[in-house]
């Protein structure tokens, strides 16, 4: 196996979000609301406060995110 292919395979071993749907992303965000990866996911998918609250996020956590959440 060449060096390039070995690096590519090694890089994707720890890829947490390899196949992410909107539903799985929302579930991940609700579980880890103030994590940096969650903040990136919120901005990527454009979640609204209503979506996050319906999925089970805490009200205080959603309000703390303020401007990151789509209106």
C-alpha cells in the first residue's frame, strides 16, 4: 500500500461524522450542546431554537447559544 493511501485510511478511522443526517446531527447536538463540534454542527445545518427544544435540549443551553441559532 502506498503512503498516500495509508494516510487517507488512517485519517478517516476517527472520523466521527462520516455519515450524518439532519436527524442524527440534531441528536448529537442535543447530547453535547455547548461542545465546539456541536456549535459547528448547529451552524452547518442551521438548526432553529424550536427544533432543538423539541428534540430535548435544555432551554438554558439553547438561549446561551443565542446568535448561533437560526431564527
